[in-house]
């Protein structure tokens, strides 16, 4: 989360159309899609470590060549890390990055994969992000610190579930843990993923559970190739016992926030973390969003280094990021005096692109330009745009005009709904009835917006509840409209936590007792949180917001309220609706716009509101 500060003296922005790479030895880029990877380690060890309650967790260790002892980097999740180095892994059939492991081993780190309890061929009962998850992580760190091939210096790497494991483990403060580098996490699973803004989003967890099972199939295939019948039997058992706690069941049983949900909100625990943290997030992350529960705000800012980038979930594989990651581990795990502590505490990569297909595209990420700050959070200045008559959106304008209405629930268009595709879906047949849009005049100057935003909308409906979707776009002078970001809100979940909300970030209280229906036809203020982003609006471009019914975005498939309604957006003097975005220095923005289709996860389409458009 980006907070407003009274001074911007600490804001150091690098103006660059080509971002300088960190001064490290070259990091090779490998084609993850290729089959038949050869072992790159000196020795592989497999076995079980025992948690404090007697549960045995499967691990696999890839040791560098040489006698050691070695510093250790842990990959810990419920996917397939306990089988790294096996036959599936050597065929690049693994959840994380073989190439990252290769780089770490070649740099002298032992890479150890650990399967969480009740997953793969680890014993125990699966429970997503339960308290045992962090305690098991602590036990694993301390076990690895005692191994004869370990020098007792332990770090953790990787993203997604393997990023969440780092927050859970580091919150337990294992004595031998030196640093963590979590990427793309759920800091508050409910508001980040399961129900953003209170709108249920069940589609992602259903698809995710199928992916988890595919990882256990890979684990079993490796065990079969190795003749490990114990592992095979445990995988088969876990497939049966884990069903009771799969995430689809969790969100059915816990549709609103309760103690069970809060026990899985990692951001409520991360203030306990004492070790250095290298955090990475992707603004258009199709799997966990860029919200992340704002856990970074709970950390010691002097021990936090934060990299943000436009694009998808798997950009942790980027070789540009890998140089930073290795330098971070060399400093805080190995203890090398390489000066990493003097690196900017915030790095923002905007208009990033990649080439190739699949994971090769993630590895090839190239930032368009970079913003940096010597301090976290980066300072921003709120800029207010007022909704007005004629579907106008005016900087520092005055509210005006009668309310605009649209038919609910005609969904908005889908955006980037399948892995590997970055495009807008077709407009629904009745999109003109089912949405309203507000557009600014062309910018007279270039503006760079960064961080979360807030669409503060006065809304009425003919029914007692509706779900809102707000889509932020750039309308370019070439007639193309580029996707920037989205946000969602169930109007009954509109009550705000005044202690955590700011002009730029609404923060729902999100408790059953604070939820309140709408009074039909009576306007109420709903603040729609736009997830964090970084995007330049160059001179001549226009800013637009669309308001409609939630539709599929990335891996997110929403289940909005289905009762038909007429929704009105008010913008008169008594009900001033506005959009608030955070601005930073625009001098780093290159003069030339990138070509449509080259900016990761920010697709273009022909402007549907342009003259002559259908």
C-alpha cells in the first residue's frame, strides 16, 4: 500500500527507457518448456523431517558440487517441492522454476523443497494456511540448520503458495532464518481473492484445486520412477483426506469473515517478522491480485525491499528480478558485504514486456521504465477526478447533472481470462444498457499514477443490494483503449474501517455485523478499491472508468447478486462521486507510447465509445 506523505524529499525516481540491470554475474535464461533437463546439482538427498507434533514432512535437497557446508534456500508449499529433482522435475513438470533452482545451486546454495502437511507425500491433514503451516515451517528451518551439509544459514524463496509459506514461517521467528523473498501472495485471502470487495469469486479456487491435484500427480510419478511405495501410498491417501478442506468447501462454509478466515489472514501475523524481506508483486496478477492484504505495511520499512511490476502471477521467474534476488540472498543469507542494503527500498517497473511463449516469456521480462524510492512507502499526491454531466470525468471539477443509470446484472466484458491470453472479451450484446462510463478530456500534460485508487460512488438501486465493478482504462489518441486495473464492491459491504482507509485506499470492515442492505432508490456512498497499479497517461490520452456488473478477469470468475435492478450513479452537489488516484513524478516516463499488445497483461481494444464504433 502506498501512503501519502507530507514530503517527497525521499522520492528518488530513475528516468530510464532502458532499466539498468543490477551489477551481478550474468544469469542464464533457460527454456522451461524443453524436456529432459539434466541434473545440475552435485548430490540429491530425500527424506522426512518431523514436526513438533510428530507429523513427517517430505523434503528433497539439491546440493551444489563440493564438500560444503552450504547456505540453504527453502521452497515450501503444498504443490510438489518435496519431489524436486525427481523424474517429473527433470521433465520441467513442476510448480516453481527449475531455472531459478539451477541459478541458486550454481551460486552455492542448497535448494530444499518441502511439502506441507497433508500434501504430496507428506503426512498429516491438509488445511490451507492453518497455524500449523507456519509452525511446521519453523521446525523445517531449524531441522535444516542442523544437517551436516548445511552451514546453518537459511533463506526462503519463490512465489504464490511458496510465498505465503515464507510469511507464515517468518512470523514464527525461527532462529536460523536469515531472510525471505515472498512473491505474489494472499495476505488476506478473503478480500484478496475469495471475495474482493465482498463479491464472491468461486471460480479461481475450483481451478486451483485441479492444479494442486496435477502437482500431486507429478509427485506420484516421480515416486513411482524411484520405487517409493511409501510416497505413492501417502499421495493416494492425501487425495482422499484433503477433499474435506479444499478451498471450495472452505468458502461455502465460511461465506463471510469469521475467526476461521482470520486465522488464514497472514497480514494479521506479519508484524512479527524480524528478518529482511524482499517482496515482489504483479499489478495485474490473475491469481492473487496485487492487493496482498497490504502486509508490507506491517513490516519494518528499513528491512523491506519491494519490487512491483505490471504483468502476471509468474513474473518471479524473470531473470531481471533474479539478479536482485541473488544479490539479496548473498547479502542477508551468505553475509556478503555487497551493499544490497543501499538498494532502493521501492522499485516499480512499468510498461514491462516479454517475448516468447509460456514461462520463457516470464523469464524474458524487460521493464519499460523504472520508478524508485529510497524509502517505503513511496510518496504520492492524491489527484481527484469528479464525475459529472455528460459522462464527464474532470480533474478538480465540480459535480453536476442528473444520475446515470444502467441495467443490472448485465456483466461487463471479460479481460485476460485464460493463461497466456491477454485480450478483452467481446462486449455483451446489451453492454450499452448494462454499463456507464466516464471519460476525461485529453491530458494537457503527462501524468504518472501509482498505487491503489478509490472510486467513491454515490449509488442507488431499485433493489436492496448490487455488486459493482469499476474498470480503469487509458483511451489513447490512436483510438485504442488500454486496460489498466479493476476493482469490485458489494454495496452491502460498504462500511469502511476509518483507521485503515485513506483517500486513495478504501478498506472495508468486512464483518457480518457491519453489513447493511440498500434502501431502494436511496443513494449510498460506496468506495470501490482499485487494486495497486502503475501506469502513465501521456499528454493527449484520456482517462476512463467503466461501471458495470462483475465479470471474469484473469482467473477470477465472480458470482454477483442475480436479482435484476436499475442502478443509478449520482454526481450532483449533494452526492459528489469522484475517482482518486495517486500521482508521482512523470519525468521518467518515455515520450513514446508502447505498441498495443506489448505491455504485459494490459491489452488494448478499439474504443467502443468512439464515433463509428459498433
